[in-house]
C-alpha cells in the first residue's frame, strides 16, 4: 500500500543527515559529469585559475590559455590539481546543502514563519556559504599551488607537507578571509536566485518536469552566483598564489576589499573578471546538476522514510 502524501506545507523537514548525504552525492555527481566530457571541459578550472593569476599584460583569453599551457607545459599539466577537488567535492557540497537546510530552519524560526521568502533565501545561502568556506580553504590552497605555472610540486600531499613545514597547520588556511567572501556571495546569489526562478517557472506536473525545473533553477543560480563572486575569486587566487611575504614586507594583496580596489585601480574592471568564462561555463550547468541531484536524492529519502516526510 502506497504512503499517503501530506501537503507540502505540512510535511516534516528531512533530518540533517539526509541533506548532508544528498549534498555529498550531488558533489560527486557534478564533478564526474563535467571532468570526463572532453579536454576543454575537463580543464576549465586550471585555465580559470591561471587567467586569474595573470597580472597585467595582454590577456590571452580562454582558448589562448589552453594553447599556452599545452605548448609550454604539456597536456598532462591540464590535470594538475585534480585530486584536491575530487577529494573536496563530497564534503564541500555536503556542508553546502546541509548548512543551507540548517540555516533555513533557523532563520524561519527567528522570523516566526514556515514559508521561505526571498530575503530569507538570500540570508540562508550567504550563511551556508560562510559555513562551507571553513571546509574549502585547505583544498583550494593546495589546488592553487598545483595549478600555478611555476609550481614544482608533484602532488597534493607534497604541497600540504611544504605548507605545514614552512607555516604550520594554520598555513593551510591562508586566504581564509577571501575564501569566506567568495563562498558567502556565491551561495547567496545561488540559493536566492533558485527561490526566485522556481517561483517564476510553471509548476511541474510530472517528475520529469520537476527535474527540468530544478536544473533550470540551479543553472540560473549558478550563473548569478558566478557573476557576483568572480571578483572575490580573483582576489582569492591572487592571495593564495602569492604565498607568504618576506619578513618586513607588506603583501600587495592582504585583505579582500582593499585588494579589489587595488586590482581595479591598477588593472581595470576587466581584471576582476579574469577567468569568468571558464568559470561560468562550469558553474552555471554545474549548479543545475547539483540542485537536480540533491532534490532527486531527497525525494528518494522521503519515499523511503514515508510519512510525515512525504
């Protein structure tokens, strides 16, 4: 006998663990979807980072960056830094969606409402991004070090050992402040846009329509989040790529907002969007895949747990 479906407003929210596991599954699914497609899609993140680390000079663009990397460093260089994001995606996405669920419940409780609103969805997303940033920093630092053109590291563990030996454990959190703002704004744009787009789309009447709505909402959210946070991503790459300054010297890129002003003043507004194209080509559809897989997985959990979750 099938379970009786409870109206959406009355059904019980899924437990924290369900959202955590769904986020982890979505993270692995997203990385597996986009890395194996072809050479271009596999390596956008390498090119994005390299473009962001470029200071001044004539921009070479997306295709030029690929050609330059392959010509100067070989095809295999495009895969450097892959291990870190592979290891990162499951816990990173798990924290993202579990934190979004936690903060959503918290803010709705504070506001005294059971319904999500646009301001609440933005606040929830920003808070989820802030939470996520604490998990991300060491992995991002390792990735940046491996993808730097001048890197001589042979793998992630060599980078970790080098950083800890030189700067201690806290050295793994270099760029924490800039990473915080990058994830704060991306998640605010992502989850805030998802709420608005879902409200605008026709209500799905079939499972396929629901999957499509989730993919479209997530893709728009990924695009908006990327537009908002790319300048912060550029700053993060500069700070983490620069390494520890020499004793007695002041780092050129210290704190996020002053660094934004420095880059804008010295290189122009366009420099704040270096690497935008490869990034948005990955994160817009990637955001769609994330939401699609999360909602699909949560639907399976609801069916498995039965009332009052469905």
